[in-house]
C-alpha cells in the first residue's frame, strides 16, 4: 500500500529517482574534476611563481585567514543549515521560501560587511594569531598583513555565493554551483600569470587574483538563481520562523566550523616555528588532497544533502540510513584506493604538479612528505563529510560540533607531540588522526540516534576494498622500483604518472570485481544495462 501511495504515477519512478541521483552526482563529479584540474593547474603555477619562499609562506597564511570565515559562513555551514530548512519551506509554498531567502540574505550581508571591515582593519592581529613565528621576520609579517587585507573581502563574495548554492541545490540544480570554483581558480591563475607582473612581490598580484575569482564565483550563479525566481531582496524580518530555524542551526555550526578552522590554523601556527617552507609545503600537499576529496566525497555529499533532507523531513529514518550507508560504501570504494595511491605515488605526483621554477628538490621533499601523511586521513575526512550531512538533514548541528571540538583537541595535542620528532610530517599526521576521531564519534552517535546501521555488511565491503587497494599499492611499489621517471621532463613525468594510475586502476577494478565488492557489482550492472539499451537502440 505504501508503495502505491509513494509512487502513484509509475512503477518506474524509483528507478528514475535513482537515475536522477546518479546523473546529478555524475554532473557534480565531472565539474568538480574540472575544478580540481584547474586547482592543480593553479597550484602548479603558484609553485612556479612563488616556490616555497617568503612570499609563498605569506600568501598561504593570508589566504587561509579569509578561508577560516569562508568555512564558517559559506559552504561549510550556510549551505548545510539552509538547504534542509529551505527544502521544508518549498514544500509549504513558494512565497514562504522566497521570504526565507530574503531574510537570510539580509542578515548574512549585514554580518559579512561588518566582518570584512573588521578583518581589513585588524589584519595585523589576524596574522599574529595565525602565524606568530612570522613576527621574527618583519618583512614576512608586513607582506602577510598586506596580502590579508587584499584577500579578506573574498569572504563577502564567497558567502553570498554559498547562499546561491543552497538555493540551487535545493531545486536539484547542481551544475552552476559545482562550476563556480572553476572561476575562482581562473581568477587566481590570472593573478599569478598576469597581475603579478605589475608588482615587485609576485604574491601581491596573486592576492588580487583571489578577489577577482570571488567575483567570478558569485556571478556565475546569479542567472540560475534569477531563473528560479529567488533573486534576494532586503527583508529585516529576522523573527520569521523559518529564518530563525536557519540561524539556530548556523550558530552551533559556526562554532563547530570555527573550531575546525582552529584545527587547520593550529597546523600553520605550529609550522610557523619550523623551518622556512614548512607552511607552504603543508599548503601545497593539502591542495593535492582536496582533489580526490572533492571529486569522490564532496560531490556525493552535495547531491545527497537534499535527498537526506527530504527523508528526514518525512521521518523516513530507515531510508535516510540506507542512503547514508550506500554513500559511505561509495566514498570508501573511491577514497581508500586514492589514499593508497597518494601514499605510494607521493613523489611522482608532487614532482608532476610542482617541480619547476622556484619549486626545487628541497621543496619537493617537504611537500611529498606532507602529502603522504595527509593521505592517511582521506577515508575518514570523506566519511565525516557524509555523516555530517546526515546530521544536518535531521537539523541536528550539535553532534558535528562536539565531534569537531574533540578532533581539534586531539589534532593540537598530537601535532605538538610529533612536530619535535618528525617536524611538518607530524603536523600532517595529526590532521589525519583528528579526522579519524571525528569520523568514529559521528558514526557512534548516528547509530545511537537512528538505530542499526548494518555495520557488519559495511565492514565486509570495506575489507574487500582495503585488500584490493593494498595489492594495488604493492604492485605500484614494484613498478616504481624499476621505472622511476619522477624527476624527468614534464611530459615524461605526465606519461609516467598517468601510466601508474592506469596500472593501479586496472588492478583495483579487477580485484574488487573478483572479490564481488558491492559497488563494483553495481557499476558492472549499470554498464551492462547501458550496453543492452545501446544494442537495442541500434
């Protein structure tokens, strides 16, 4: 009976819904892939232009400071807090949803204007808090302060872009929001390639590129927002019940993100006391890690948040849990082999992306070491992102905040303990350990909140994935031993890395298929259906 009510139009509706999710995930993953490629190109150009010298360290810290607030106000929280409430409003009426957009836009704009002014005026204080070790070098400190003042208004632009992202994602429109980071990268590339020529210190031109990229990132989404009739207007009715729900979710979430950013900033804080290049090498390695994280985790989480929110709004806890576990299986199937590949191939990957210009052998060594230890936390970071979305879909932001607080404490304590032993590698490892603590805490409390998760089945699938990934890693180690071209010319390095990735991918896919991993079976079934459909059409 429930099936008839749920699907009155057609028995094919569930299939279409799944296909829609797959198609949306594919679109977001593809655009995220393009964005990450532009991001890697951006970082490669930055490495060529800045290397790991004084300007690179200064820019890494200066750009990190507005990014702290980006995570607090933008996609880290605004989207997660806004989408569940906006989805709920849409089910009531278009007018109620418009009012929610207007009040959220007005409140957010006021806060962001004040924050931007304070950030520019108090730039010296922010730099001191972020990298106190820079005080010992007045030139480095002054440059970082200037770069912070230039880049800080980026927070205003990217936060409004996140509101647009929340509106569009709730309407199941994912293309424009997913494409927007591409234009941020284009702005920074223009800053490095073109603007930097007009300044004695190239990093100043790069900082102006950040601001230009923020304008691009917002403007690309505006036409789609107008198309759906949600271009915001000023509305000071902050007592609106739906708006109060968003603010109520955002406050603890902002605190949680602030704690998470303290987590990241503490790494830079501690690294500022280490040798020159420690900060920028951690920054470059972190950017590489964002490549698989964005494609394989954030894209899935972005598409599934509205679906999670629909299940939660209709009290369909079992369906929410089922969707959650399928998402976790998918990101592990993708990110566990990515973790192994990044550990094994850290040197050739780093050499391919950055080894040129000011980025010398010493820079290569520092960055590949950081990448190895960052990679260990990849499955936990991706799993935490999926779990966090499930909590926000249920309009519960408290548990993610508690999890983040605990992981921050673990991160700082482990980082302080390890930095004197293995320097910047210890700081990267501390981030991975903190991510693991965050994930297991969220998993524990979701189970208490929602009931059984089917963890035995999930562990069986994870074991198959890990076994296949380890065999793949061993094979890549052997191949590298007899075939090391990582320091050759660029095109040779590119052919080498792509060949290794291809070899690893073939081994991994074959093993997961032989081991009958669930996600591999689904992919093969999907491909067979497409092949049969194509054959029938011909």
